[in-house]
C-alpha cells in the first residue's frame, strides 16, 4: 500500500511505474487524516518541496523527492525517522523509467532499499546523495543550454527540439521536456544546483528565468 503526499502531478507515472499490484493513496498535505493514512501504508512518498513526514517518526520506508535538496540538507540539525529514508527524482517524465534512481541517507539502509524495490517490482540504481541526483542534473542542464541557444537567436524552438531528438534519440526535445516537467521546476532545480555547486553550467539562462517569473511555457 503506497501512501503519496502531494503527488497528483505524477500520479499517472507512479501508477504506471509500480503497476496495479499495489494500492495507492494520494493525499494532500492539508488532509486532516494524514497521520492515520500514513499509519496504514507499507511505503510512503512525500513529494512536497520540503517534505515533513519524518517529523512523525514513522517506521515505514519513506521516499523523498531530492531533486532540489539532498537528504543531508533535509536532515541537517534534525532527527531522522525511525525507518529508512531514500531520495529519488519526483519530476514529471522522470518517474516512470526502468531504473529507479535512489540515494541513501544511512549506508546501513542499503539492504532495506533492495528489499523495498523488490517489493515494488522495480530495478534501481543507487546514486550519491547530492542535489539533482544524476538524471535531473543532466536534463535540466540540457534545457538550460538550449535556452542560451534560443536566446542568442542561433536556432528556433522547433529546430532545437527536432535536432536534439534526431541527433541523440532522446524522447523529447529540450523545450518539449521543459514544458512537460514544468518551467518552474526546471528553474528551481537549476537554482538549487547552482547554489550547491557554483558551477557555471548550472547558472540559469536569463531567458529561462524570465519565463519562470512570467509563468510562461515554450511555444512548440
């Protein structure tokens, strides 16, 4: 039984990823019965920007979306939960993949991770506990670079998307991907990556920042 807080934006992907062998409870963060519903779960997913389920000290395994914050950041100065906690990517389009990309807070939870993923029916790959994990870093960086190209007037949105799909066999072009993930989520992930690393490749393109501030999407 999977308990998911604030996960409606990836509900279809989560159901497709883990399949009909499980039951699902999608819960808003403001639900008055959040704690009883958590108690009924076998595994919990907290997809809030700053997750809070560990405050309840649950013993079930918890997955947190660590695209924008590492587990080390989330638990800095706080008591971790009794049960194991894992980081994963909860961005739209990046949930339903063959491998579940997962980070650990405590190395001793590695065996439990393997057990939980087997029960969920998914293959997994353990990655370092860092902001952006691996795939979100790459995808958001590609989108950012495409924005610089568009900003300079070198090519159009359509040309860049088509060139990326034909040249790399990616499932989406960078602007199509940005719209599917959400321009705001892409911007916020890059901002967190830049603050974490101060590497120029993660510095947000002014065009992307403007679109984020205006709440716009790319015209495909």
